[in-house]
C-alpha cells in the first residue's frame, strides 16, 4: 500500500475472491475514519486494472456506504483485478494492492429469433440457472434445451434445442455473446 502523512488508513483491505456466475460478491474496503486517519469526510473509490476509476454505481454493482464494492450478480465480464483507494479531505490518499476476482461457470445463450425469445442457461456448481425473455408477444414454447454438461475442455458435445411456435421460430447459437458461425440446428463447431 502507498501512503503519505495524514493519509487515510484502510483497516480491512480487499482480498482475492473466486465466485460463481450470478453470485453476490463483496470486495471489502473498510476505512478508519478517525481524525488521525483521514477523518469522517474520507471518500472511498474503486479502480479496475483494465478500466481505471469506477463509477459508484454500475450495471450490476455499486460501492456500498461502508466502502465495499458489491456485485449483485457477478458476470464473467466482471472477472479481473480491482483495488480500493481512500482520499481524505486534505487530498492525502491511500490505495490497496490489486486483488483478483475470478468468476467460474459457463453460460449457453440461444435465441428463437422469429419468435423473439432469448434464453440463457448458466451452469454453476452443478446446477442450471435458466432465464428466458420474450422480445415481443408470440406463442412460442421451448420444448428441448441443454442440461448440465460435464465434459473435458475441447471435448465434443451434442447440445439440443427445439422450439415450437407460430410463426415457426429459427434457433441460433451464441458463444460468449457472439453468434457461432457456420452452424446448423444440429451442428456446432467444437468449443475450445
């Protein structure tokens, strides 16, 4: 940690965390707000190694009034290096070392495009979390979808998806939020 005279003291710095997709995650950053350590007006900020200073409120996180960085539901894109900093009213500042947030699990996204249905299946700790949303009103039913899959990385797997509706939906596959090119309803390239 770096510090200077009358710099705030971070009494509980953040530590490395491994979480599963959609978990609630709290990276702690408790500041001593005594007069000898920055005082009650000390402000806590968070920094991402990749993005720099972070706003106090983001898409799926916020900086709590106690200084902690809280992710309501952590996503793979939140994986990375973070640190907190405390700045006193005098301008003196202390920053912690960067800590690593690791996010485990995987998600399979698929869309029934004509019917306006988007679904995500996430595998966490051997359970499946599924969400589907209708992009507009239509009579569509997903009748077959992927279940929990345990395979070695690079192994071939057969993922099935079927939907019925009027008009008949088209099903497309996504990997990491991008369409998987060159696939048919029954054939997807190996996911390495």
